[in-house]
C-alpha cells in the first residue's frame, strides 16, 4: 500500500505542476525537427519556408536559427546566389541536415558569385551537408572556398557528414594561409580556446576545376616541437590540438591548381578510396596529390593518384614536416611528373615513422622518391613495385639532405621492384649515411652508388604488376615484421621468405 500511495502522490504532483519526472523507461525518440524549403527560382510572395511557400533567397535561410532534427532543403533545378551561412546546430541523435528536394534532373545549385565561402558552417556541430551543387567562379583570383567548416575559440565540434556534393569552378587565388582557397576547407581559428573536430566524414563528393586546393585542413592550434620553424608562432600560437575521427574517402577530384588533399593537425585520420586525376596544374607553389603536415597516425590507402602537372613537388604522396607514423599502402600512383613519394621535414621540423608499402607506381617521372633536408627518422619503404616505360625518372632517389652535420636520415628501401623500359637508368643524388638498400630488384637500370643490394635479372613483371612464373623475385625478399598483413592485391601474407615487390602470390603463368 505504501508503494501505491507514493505512486499516486507522484501522479497527482505531475498533473498539478506539469513537470515530467525522470525515471527508468524506454529511450526517448529523437526530436522530429522542422523542415524548411528554399526555391530561389520561385516568386517571393508569402515566403514562409514551407514547401508551398518556400523561401526564395539565401538571406532568408541565413536569418533563421536551426536546431536538432531540422532540415534545410533546396529545390533541385534552381540556383541560389550568394553565401549560405546558417546558424544553430544539430545533436547526436538528431543532426541538422542541409540537402535537396524535388524531382528535377538537375541538382540544387548554390553559386557563391565571388563570396569568400559559398557555404560556411561556423561554430556549429552535428551537421549533415549533402547532394548539392556548389560553385564560386566570379572575380577569380581572390580568396574563396566552396565549403568551409570553421571553428573559432569553440572547443570540440562533433558529428559532421559532408557527402554527395558536386563542387566545381572555385576560382580562388594561390593562397597557403589560414583561410586559403579550396573546394572543401576545414579551418580551426582563434587563440583563446583550443578547438578541434571529433567525427568528420567527407565522402563520395565530386570536385572539379578548383584553384587552388581540393580538400584542405588548417589549424591555429598546431604548435609543438616537431614543427620546428615551419610555422610562424604568432600566426599559429595554440598548443597542438588535433582533430580526431577524420575520414576522407570515395571522393573524385579533377583539374586542381594545387594540392589534391592536405591533412593538417589531425590524429588517426584515414584517407582512402579517393581518385585524384590532375593536380599541381596552375600553381607556382609546391603541391602534392595527398600529403600530411603536423599529423599523427595517418593512414593513406586504396587511392589512385595521377596527373601531377609539374616537378615543383608534383608527387602523388608526401609525408611533410612534423608528420608522425604516416602509412601509405595499397595505392596506385601513375603519370605524375613529380614522382611517387616525398619525405620532407626541413626548417627544423622532423618526420618520424613514415611507411610506404605495397603500392604500385607506373610512369611517375622526375624522381620516384625524394628526401628533403632535415631529420627523417624511422622511415621504411618496402614491397612497392615501380615500373617506368614512358617517363624515365632522373633519380630513383633524390636525396637533398645537404650537409650531414645538419641532418639525420634513417631510411631503408627494401623488397621493392624497379623496372625501366626506357633508355638509360635511374640515378642517385647525394646519398647520405642512413639511406640503406637491401633485397630490391632492379631491371633495365644502370645502378651506381650506393650499393642497391638486390637482383638485376628480369623479374618478369606483368602489365598487371604481378610476377610471372619463374620470376627471380619470387621468395627473394627479406622478412619484415608488422608488414600490414596483405599485399597490394589483397593476398594474405604468409610466413616465410616473401616475394620482392607489391605482389605476394605465386608466379602467374
């Protein structure tokens, strides 16, 4: 009776006060949210944001605050001009979604018309941005972006999903600054409060004809000893606070003035299954296909990178200053004028623990591997296959270490296949102590110094990068621990002496 009386009293209290008392029970449903429509091709009469009476300008969309579960939808086939900068945020259970509606064959289009940002998501979180066409071509040469995420003295921001966008003709300038010019720019600014992203998914987007960057990260909270003098401490004063839970995947990028993708001030990021075709095409600055700066534990895998336009870098991949434990694996690099891989600390920075394994490179030019001056520590390049039939590199390894008194290299090159089908061979430049070779296969290459340590017989490399039956590279490599577990083709690595190159299977008849 006492329990029943207590329950009755609580029920009476609830009825009298209107309060909801917390207690055990089923999980609450996510907030339903509200839906707002924008049709910039409609007449502006009686615009309320409903489907029947949509908003007709970005100014109306920007004036309204948004909350968990809300949806801001743009009509397919219509174009809105200016900058979209919504306020408010979603929640973990109910993100704020910006997407499209309607059945028109053409996408909903946002045209920045020279604005700094066509879409700006500032000091917010739990936002999903999807399926829109975004451009920003007017007044070329000024600093601008297609999409920019920005945190300023905000703290941690979670739950971003940038998916299914078509971003093109972003005609910015050749800027490598905090803001920059990019298709998708992930910016952390401010000096008072450390800020970072935790949970950022950038996937299945198409990016074309952008000056200068494809996907670009930058943070003012990036100061640590590994960086050395590469950054101005007045411009980047905050202690290193990396973004986490970052994945950049299944994107297609074409015709980029500068870099394809740059990861900066992240920890544990994964960059996978992207296709980059045409970068470093219109920029006088140094650029690469996919590169890391001031990052920890980045994995770059299953990407195809080609069309590096010149030799001012122009490589597919780059572990740059203050990159620690970067792994490049299972990638296909081809037809890049600059080459395959750059390892580049310089300016007092260090590059630690870089691994390049089970990649294939075809007709990458200038140099296959380049090392800048500065400490390059614990770096391993193994089980890759390099084949050149049209572009013949000037250097197999271009080692720009400078004076041994000012640098330190710990870089081993093992179990790789190098095949040249053209006249002449690859050369080395300034090989320094700490650069070592062992168990490689060199064919069609006139080797000089240092001793390459391997075989020179025809490895019977097939067009598909597998080894033919009877290849002398079969079971001729050195055993390497912690080798990733599988080869370029997905074959499981077995115990025992491995093949040389990116293929671990039996010889193909």
